């Protein structure tokens, strides 16, 4: 059942298809004239670019390629991607035959080849990326997108074993989730070597670093999720680790939060950070990261710290506000809702967060393209066609379980024992625009409940039918299965589903997952996942290059209605309130037995308190997790409404980001592009030569300057920060921190000089705001104060002083004379600790700000280092 006209892909859609999903010939030496290829037109490790073309001439290892634009480029065969499939029809034929091949009779194989080909046709079902790329392409390629591997055994050998497992999975195209809670906390005793542990977070850095080294078959980078439970003593280090540059850079982070922790937050209770007693003789044999199981065995637990739950919660919220991480997964609630609650607990999620999994669990994903199910005649959803595609799709994904190669026996046993699948959707936003329903409105929430309830019902009935034919998953126990939180809701609305499961069984432990579908959705040309459109005109930086994107449905409306504004049902991610995002997520979560990749986009002026309210709303509404992205809170993003390419200057406009749930997505897609104002400060104009990349205009210091001095208490002592101006703009900064001759004094002076150099050199926009953005929130080993008055470091203090200075300049009378020192009266709001050390220096032994003068020498209060020993 094929379309009459071949499906034509153009532009970025064709590039994504050929680069990611079409079958390829790895031996590019076989390239011949007439072949369709991807040619590397810009060999830049950070900002590469590829274009589609046809080989028109070959001489030895050199070829000439005629690009789709008509341009002819020369290249070496080593820089080509040689494709064996050039059209979606070729891929659909391969996938339909591959998934039907596991049926038991020739008649069944023929029947399901035709049915699978039907749902693949015209992108009604869009297979997950690993399925599309790997099915019948190689016995080495997994068809599963992501994996969760067991928490590392708390030993050097155990950690290395986990690293090896992670590497093997990523090398074959799979992303990985790891819960670090099984690793003993920082400074805990390691008796075997008579030393102490570097902690769970430091080992997370090892996993992160290795992820950055792995290029998966040349098509995407490794993706990693790291999680830690809310009881672990290293929790605060984990929450704030990304505030220190370079420690963990290639992983998404999430905290596993329990119901009892949320109760402690709401009731303002104390919260204990604990860990098993590692001296227990059975510790090495039975400890696996499951604290509840350890306690049930009557084992001893040591309390490391006791803190206010609200203080921990505030730290999570503040960090998410600053940089969109960590996310939060309500793990105890997740397990209450999970259909595998009685035999296989969820311990972590995949890198994008949509699939909670047990140890050795896998993601098995594809998406129904909802944009294809608009019934124009009746201005409604084509419910009959949608139901048919959903039911066939369940069998398609169930067959993947038997088709994929298994590189770890543990994966095979787990997946064939529970047969977890994840049918999702894309094109929701496009469908709602066709129906003239505004995403996020009360009307939309009713529609979403109806739509996703219908799909869940059809999917579960289909799984029950397959169970009747082929048998239930091995761990199926009807009464227990129907006791999960999800099934209680399902059967209360659709009792026929419960009856079918009781009489026929259930083929799959879970059926539905809402993944982000970033690359596949872009390839197909529709809205991704369950998200609204990011914008109706935007720019996308990926491993394929820098591409302008126009949303077809919006462009078509504009063409038909020239000089008119789009109607209000054309809504973008940044048009919605953050609460709208969460309410949509909650409405869909009701009908998703796994989880959802969804980001609540927030404006740049969204406050920490509003972030807190949003996270708590998500918990109250029954979301299994929550992630926000505050516009401008990251320097690196994949999508932008600005045209800024490879560090070049941009057209004006606001920038926003794709989901960080999608941070892993960004990692898979490419080294993402920095799209903030710093690019302007470091831009190379058309007239500059490579030898002179910057504007050499240097503002010399006049004899007299006006300014002000600001006093801040910092983790390294009292800082006096003097900011002087020229014509109302900051031009130099002096820092005085610590005693003369100390390392702190030297480093502070260096920071002031570098800031002054930046402020004086060239004319590249509002440099004070750039400094504020890039210095604010930099954290060290300690902090002074709480909430908005918290000072994380000397750099953070400089940012706060600049903020005060700029506000003062905008709202006050002309500055005082240069000879007058102004110690702001507001200092008390920022310096709340009278006990902060005033003569701390940096320890060369451990690096912490713990070196003090005592007993006639400099001694470290943290590690015991002494300059006199």
C-alpha cells in the first residue's frame, strides 16, 4: 500500500533523513558518479556543515559534487556520507519487512508487512531513530533508543564495570541513564585502601567525560542522564555541580524526589541525608542503592547531615532557575503509578526523561504523527483512522523486542520478561492549529484528555489482543497489574480495558511514552513531541549546519492572509505561561503509563519564587517530573529566533531554547551553538582580517574617573569592589579581597584587571550586562547568605556589584566625585553572615578556601595541609 507520488524531502528534512536514518555504505571509496551523498562542506568540530548533492565527477579520491542549490564543490571521498537509501519509501519498505519478519508464519509475515507499510506510509507512524537507522542495517546496532543500567557497585571494579557497560551501549547508538545513589558519599571511609571516597558526584564526572568522547556511528553523540536520590549525603554537591565549569558537561541531571521529602517541604520539616553503614559485613554483597530494601533487612543507616527540607528544595529550585538543571523526577510517585511496581522498580530515567526504567530496562520508541489525522470534512480528528494506526503501531513496537540484537544478556532477560514499549506522538501542536484550538487553553485541556484517553484505550486493547494470540509478558499477574495507580485510573474511565486484560492478559508492561522526537519531527516537518511550536520562524544549529526553519502551516496561513496577524490559536512555546505548559503536561500524563519529555518555557524575568510554585504545581497535578527553561539562562542552545551563526553577528530578536529535556537531545544532535550576546562581543566583522579579529579601539583611562565602591561579604572574606565610569558606562573594576600576598588577593586582582580590559577594549554592545550574565551565579566551595542575597563567590559578588551600579546609574543623580568612597547602605542585605572568614586563602592541597594563619604557619582546616610540614 504505497503512495502514488514519491515522498519528496527537501532542505533540512532531506539532510536529516540521509544523515541519520537512511541506510548507508560505510565504505565511501565505492562512491561513483550519480550517487547521492552528503558532503562535508565545513569541517569544523564545533560547527560542521553538510549538504546534499550528486556526484558528477570522480578522479581518484577526489570528487565533484553538485549540491541541491546548484553549486559545485570539490571534496575527498573521506568527507562523504554515501547513502544506499535515497527516499523514505525505501526506508519504509525495509522497516515494514524487518518488523514483520519475526511473525511465525509466511501468511502472518505477509499480512503484517502490508499493515506496517500502511502505517509507515506518509509518516503516519514515525519510528524511533534507532529503529529507523538500525533495522536490518547491521547486527551490531540496537533498535532501542536508551537504556538504564544498574546503579554502580560501590567499588572501583563496580564503577569501571558500569563505565564499560555505558560505553558499549553508547557506541551502538543507545543513550544511558545511571542513578549514582549506590556510591558512598564524599570523604566516606574506604577501609580497603585506608583512604576516603571522592564521592558519587566525582564518579558522575567520569561518566560524563567518557560520554563526550563517544561518537555513535558518526550519526550522533552519546547521551547520558545522571540521577541521585533525595536522601544521599552528596545531594547538595550534585544539585550545584554544574555551577562549577568543567565538572559535568555531557549529562543531564535530575534529583529523584520522594513523597516524604515533598511532605517535609510543605510542612517545613527537617530532612536527613543518610547512607548505609559501609562497615556492615554484608555491605559489599547486598547494597545496590535501594535504601528501603536495606532498611527492611534491619541494616544500620548513618545520618551524615540534617537540613531543613525547604533549604534543599530552594537549592534545587534556584539551580534550575539559573541553568535549567537539575530536573526533578517524583520517583516514589512514579513507582506508585508504574505497572511494574510489584516486580521491577523504576530507578532512573533515560537521558531525555520520558522513560522511567528499572535496571537493565530499555526505551522502545516510535511516534504517531497526529498532524496526519485531521478530518477536514468534519473539522475533527479522524478517530477511526487514528485508532487503526495506534493498534497496528503497538504490534510494530512489540515486534521490535524480538527483532533487535541484544548485546547484554541482562537486557534481553529484562525486556523479554516485561516487553516494555513506548508509543508516543508528534504533530500535536499542528493538529490543534488545524482544529483552531489554542494550546494551553481550558478548551485544549478537555481536548487533550479526550485525545490521549482514546489513544491509551486503543493501545491497551491492542496489547491485550496480542497477549491472547502470543502470550502475556512473563511477569504478568493480572490482579497486581491492575492495582497500579495508572491502571486504576484507566479502568475507572474505560472498564472494558480492565475486562480485556482480565480475560486475555497483557502483552506489554507499559505501552505509552511521550518522547521529544526532536530530529524525527523536524525531518517530517511537524511539531515535535507534545510541545507547541518553538517559533514559526527560527534557526537551528546542528551537526548538519545552520538552517533557517519556517513552519509550513503558519507560512501557508500568512500566504493566504497577507499583512494579517496570525490568529491566537497559532501559539508558540514562549507565548504560553509556564503554568500553561505544566497543565498541558499534567493533562497528557494522566494517559501516559511511562512519562513525558516536556519543558515549561519561562521568560527571562521569571523569578525563583515563581519557579518554586511551578515545581510544586507539577507535583500537585500528578506530573512525574518537571523541567523548566528560563529564557537566556544558558549560553548554549540548539534553536534560536536570532540568526547567529558560528559566532557571527546576528539580526536582532529574542532567543530561547529547546527543552533541556532535551539537553540530551542537543547532545545527540550536535555541539549546539552559542546564541547569546557574547558572540557579538567576540564577533569578526566582514572587514576584519583573521590576524585582527577584534576591534582594536582601546579606551584609555583619563586622569580623573567617577565611580563607587561596593562592600560585599564573600566566602573568601570581605570584598571591596570599586567600579569607575566613562560617560556613564563602567570602564574599570578594582577588587580588594584578602591580605596582600595571599593567593586570594592575587586572583581577585587578576579578575579585576581582566574585567577592566574587557570593558575598555572595543565597542561591542552593553558589556556590563555581558559581565553580569557570565559572572553571576558562579559558585565555589561555599556561599554567604540565602535567596537573592546569596553570594556564591567573588565573581558572583562582582556581578551583583555591577547590577547595583547599573541600577544606580539609571536611577540616581550624577555620581559622587572620584575621591569619595561609597559603601552602599544596602550592603547588609547582601552580607548576612558576620562570622565569615576574613583571612582565608586557597589551599594548594585540596583547593578549598580553607587555608588560615595559625600556630605561626598556614594550615588547611579542611584537609590538614600545612606549609610548615
